[in-house]
C-alpha cells in the first residue's frame, strides 16, 4: 500500500488563483516527519517544509501554507495568489520514526501548471 | 543546508555500457542515499550507503546492477551497469542533516 498518496496528478490554475495540493499519508508509527518538496522543470528538488507528528500547528510562509491534520492523516499544501513560477511538480513525503536514517517515502507528485 | 554536487549532470549512453555517477557533499555525513526518478514518476530509493560497509539495497535493486562505493564520509559513487533504455532516469543522491533531507541536482541519464 502507498504510504503517501497524492491523488491529484495534474492541476492547472490561472495566475492569482489559490490552489491546494492534497497529501494523505499512512503510518503506524506515532512519531514521523512529513515533508513537501518542489521540483521545477530544471529537475532539482527544493525543500519547502518539514513537520513532525507532534506539531499540528498550521504554518504559513509567504504565499505558502500547510494544513496538518492527524485526524485525517493529511498534510495539505496551499499556494495563495499563484504565480507562473509556481509551476512545478510537488512531492509530499514521509519519514517514519525520528531516525534520520529511516527511509523516505515519496508520493507520486502533483504537477501544477499556472497559466498566465 | 547541505551542498551536494553530482557529476555528470547528464549523459547519453549506449545500451550495454556502464556509467558511474559521482556525488560529493560539502561536509561529512554518515549515510548517503541514491534515488532514481523515472520519467514522469516519483522518486524511488535504490540504496543506502554507509561509509565503511556495503550498501543496503531496496527491493528490486541489486548490487550487480547498481554497485555503490562509499570511500569516505563526503563522497559516493553509483554505477549503472549494462544499461538498457529502461534505465533512462534521473539519478539523485541525498543526505540527511538536522532531520531534513537534501538532494543533489541529479544526473539525467538517457540510454539509447
């Protein structure tokens, strides 16, 4: 079974619209980390956020915000007032436990296209 | 943040040949990870490389096909052996630091 599910494979929005990327995870561990990464067309992976399982506070960073809800095992990512530069593939990922050597599980990614 | 460099950044190779990808990190790390990203797909862990011991391979990946070296705490290589077109992918090395994972820029491999 997939440990991280990103049901939206592709999303297109018009510039300045808000968009939410969904991420649902599955783990039996009580301690874990969740991540979001951005992969622009150039291919490099850009770290966006890390959240541990004990911290359910939502976070806002500029136009980006994240909604972590353990009750629904979701860690959704919202971009407000989207811009063309936001066009990329976005990956949600999970590390189980707090051992930094544990395996990283990636979702299948959501390809976001922002249309000018 | 960790600075990771990879060589080559891209290559086009003939079927049946081998390519060695290098990964250099700006400071010492215990473990280095190698991932593969096939076209339009997510990242899949190939193996974990500890300095001074044999790499640990994930299901579906074997040492004969993807031999890995880890001669010191800042460097690792991944070899893609006896390549076929199905090996065309981006190969990324990665390290953990302070509970964050950093990725190299990737090596884009095309096998013809």
